[in-house]
């Protein structure tokens, strides 16, 4: 299936292309200090921005076999971020996971929120998926605000879930299923009908996330 082009007056979200490598590498290098704390890594392997073209090839291979939808965010003609749909499964599960980053100069403008809404609507209503998940580090307040604004439902704390910036990191898990947003995530958000309280994190999970993983905690 071809990669989509998703449009909003403030943002274009489209499939990544090999020729995006230069713009993506520039964004990653210029905003290294901003992005590095949230960067997924692989234990015992350290990738550098010079791997960008190889990374895009891997993402396109995942798109070809149906397990991923790699997207970039374009604002005012500039590549400002990436949204990657991964772990796509069909059949009885019919789900996917979203991950994303944006450059520092556009942070706080609501572009990530729009991108997540557009992508989730596409996955629900064009790809026929049933459940979309987003997992976020407790320290990433900006990303927590995204799922809150869109009314994603909090589902729990996953201990040492993803390798981030060289270490295993706890993540809060949020999700939506198609039945919750019959009219679409973007429409619900822009109409003010999303319920931010659904993303509320219980105090006990905050306590756990602030403490090392030890028996009984």
C-alpha cells in the first residue's frame, strides 16, 4: 500500500522518502541536544546521524512488508519532525504503535498533536486498525501533553520498556480504540470534545516511575 499524504492547514504529514535523508540529518544534527534524551537506541549498538539514509531504507522496508508506516512532518515547507507507525498487526489484534519527534524550534506549536491525530485517523479509517498505542517516558512532559489533548486513555506503567538514549527506560502507556472516536480523533480534538482526564496517571504510577525498579515497588 502506498504511503499516505495527510493534510491539515498547519501541517503536511507524508511518507518518508530516501531524498529526505539530507533534511532529516540536518534536523537531527542541529537539534541534537534537544532530541538525544528521547532517542530510541539498541543495547550495545550506538547509531549516529550518518546512518540516516540506512535508517530510511529500513523504514521503507517495513512499509513494504506492511509492518510500518514511516512519515515525516512538513511545516512551512520544512521537515520538522518524524512520526513512525510500527508493530502493525492485523487479524484479531489489529493494532499499531506510534512514535515521533519534532525539532525544538516548532515545539509547543501543536504540530505533534495534529500529526498524531491525522495518523491515528488514517490508521483507523483507511487501514482498518482497531487499537493505537503511544508509550511515553515519564520525563517527557511535552509528549504527555499530546496524548492528554487528544484524549488517549492511560493504560499503565511499563517498567524498563524501551531502550532510550543508552538505557532501559520506564514508559507510561496510552491507547485509543476505534469505537472511542467514531467521528475521528482530529475532529474530536478540534471541536473540543476530547476528554483530557482519560490520560490522567495515578499517583502510585508516578511514584513507581520516580524510583528504581526494586522488589515490591
